[in-house]
């Protein structure tokens, strides 16, 4: 998975060679509300697990953001979404 900062257009962004989309489940049934997919070729990536206390406005920049964790190919990542930007970092 490509890490770094990417421009978010609606709910999709391009990370390296992958076009990724943040989707919302219609029926939660015990799963997290959001998940990540690759568009072409289609591949389900992971559920996006919200990190508590991260959807807030920062006093300095006055921007709100959401932070999630997800796993892909045995690695753990964080995804931070704010406005028209998304940041992916490898945790371990």
C-alpha cells in the first residue's frame, strides 16, 4: 500500500497505481460504517476502524479530521481524512 498524502475527490483518491474509494455500508450488522476498496481491478481492501476522539476541530488550523486504522497484506495502516485530503501511514 502506497503511503503519503493524497487529494480526495468526493470519496476517492489515487495512491500510487491504485484508485481507492472510501465506501459506507448500507447495513452495519456489527461491522464498521466505512470500508476501503480498490476500483480497478476491484479489490476489497479493509474495513476502516475509527480511532476514538479524532473527529474534532483543531484549535490551530480550524480543520476537522477523522482517523481510521485498517489492515492490508498483514500490515497495519492509519488513514486520516480531512476535507479534500487523505493521509495514509504504515503503523507496523
